[in-house]
C-alpha cells in the first residue's frame, strides 16, 4: 500500500523551515480513561505488546532542555508536530493532536476510525491551553526544528512536554524509536529497518551496474515544484537502492528540498530518470499532474525514453510508507529503459 504525504503540510513545513485495544474507551468517562493505558487502535494487527512500568524519568537533550518528571508509561498523550504517523504506526491513539497531525492518507485504513475523531489542541499559529487542560494529558510530545513558532513554555509548566529537536526528514524517521520509548512501548524498529535496508541493498545488487551511473532527480509539489536533495529521506533510500542522483542537489544543500521553477524544467534535460511524488494508486499528486502534462516536461529526454516513475512520499514516517518507496524503487529499477 502506498501512503502519501499531505501536500499542504509540506508547504507549511517549508515555510517553517524558512525553506525547509488495551482499552477501547468508546464510552468511558474521563477518570476511567485517565487510569487506562494509552488506547490502542482497534484492529491494529501490529500493536506493540510490551508496556513500560509506571514511574517517571528525566529526558535529556530535548528542544526544551532536560525535562524532569516524564512518565515512563504515559496514559494520556497529546501529539504535536511530526509524531502523528509514528504514533499510528505504533497503534497508539493520543487524546489530542495538533491540527491535521493525524491524517487519513498517512494511516492504515484498517485502523483510521480510531484516529478520525481525535480532538485538536491548536494549530501552527498556537496551542489552546484551555483545551489541553480539559484533556489533562500526562505527556505532550512533538518535534520542532526551531521554525514553527509554537510557544511551549506555558504548557510545559502544566504537563510534561517533550519536544525532540530535528532538522530534516531523516531526523524525524530516526526519532521513531525515541517516540516509542517516550510512550512506553517497545518496538522492533531495528528489525523492520534492517528488512527495509536489505530490500534496498538487494535492488542495488541486482541493478546497480545499470542504475548506479544514472542521473536521477525526484520531484514533488506543494506551493511550487521542488526537487529532493541529499538531505531528504527519499534520497537516502534512492542511493541505498543503487541509484545515482543529480549532483545539483547533493552539493551541500540548505534543506531537504530545493525549489525548481517550472520555467527551468529544461535543467532536467541531462537526467536519465525522473521520479514524481505519487498517490496511493501510483498516480501523480494533483499538484504535479499539470507539470507532467506540460509540453516542456514532455520534451525531456527521460520522458521520451519512458523513464519517469512514481515514488511514494518520503515524508510519511511509517513502515508502510517505507515499504511503498521500496516497491516503487524496485519497479523503477526493473522498468528503466536505456535510450
């Protein structure tokens, strides 16, 4: 299954970067919910079984420094930026979320109903302290690169608040086991990551002699057209699968994507393969379809040779999304046509 990123949030992220069932709880009252373990999504086939023992600890090196009194087994979690899809991948249902942090397109359809009605506690303009007090979380977690502008100090005085510092999408993915630990869940992240890496290495072994010398660019669209750089999670997986890449975007880039003006599509004339961000069916995201249909894009040699391929999003932080990228990269390696 392909899982795709919501394009609107990519735009928000770029702006912020300054270019960048343990208990079903359906009808439980607040006290019952507070005493239960974190709710596990109904129908979740891969829910972690182990739960940490109750207690508290100090979490060091967060966006807010060292945070004391963090529960080892939190029961009421509020999800801020960039943790929603990872919590869903762990089958943990938070009691609150930053607006649009839990998105249907990023979550397994089988468990989405458990996440559909999680209330919001604010948006990128600010957090609603009154809503947070009403939800009474015992842990507020999120990630931040310093560009969101959210003020955490007030809520940190009320609730244990752990914000993990990040810079690029690779950091978000690498924080997956930290999120699991923070919510009191063990995870087989290392085993699953090794399986993904093994598949990528297999693609490289089978096709590396051909695709390793190719010039490749991966494109996506939010408020405009962008190319992934060597700071992108997508790039990490492309290279692991044995593909070469466009050196324009690997020479000390500022961020994980760089703008590519549509009038400069001719700059891709030397590219052997072009990837485009795809939806769940492998079709172009609506925002990029017009570009792919444009006359200037169709004139590119890679397009004429039939070497344009879909690629699932690299900013959805689940193993389903990782597997979707692996499958797309394998299909591209097998489908590449030498001019």
